[in-house]
């Protein structure tokens, strides 16, 4: 979440990659019955970044802690952002080896046109 907030506010940041990030903290806290995050910034409620920010948001389809619901409000504001749901991967990244992770990030950064 912090990376998303910084990236949206900092024009010098050119790419943002998140892994299992609850980009809509209101949705995340309410769906789990957590107390709202008072005096906290919800990335989904920040003004849309006006600088060219390449975004990749990765989530596991078996993740019950951070689901696609916890990202939708944010992602709807950034239709050019790329989102990947990893099949068989949970919040602890079980089912994803280090080698798989490195291949995925390398491939996706190339797809986004990142250096």
C-alpha cells in the first residue's frame, strides 16, 4: 500500500509492482471485520496519478487475505494497469518458487516496457 501511495505522489517513480497488496484498504478492513484504518491513506481514494506510471499488480487466486475485491476500486481508476492472478498461489506464496517469481517479474517488466 505504501508503495502505491508513494508512486502516485512522486513523478520520479516510473513503475509500481505490488504483490498481494490491499489497494483499497476500506474494502480490505470491512471484509475481514477489522477496525477501519483511521488517519490512514487509502490508495483507492487518492487523486489519479497524472504521470506516466507503469503498474503491475500480482495476486494469488487462492489468497483469502487479499482478494481481487480488495483491489478493484483502485484498479478501476487505472485501466492501463496490468493485473495478474497466479493460479494456485495463496497469501504465503505457496505454489510459487523463487525461480518462477524471477521469471514472472522479468517477463512482466518487459511486457510493461520497463528498463
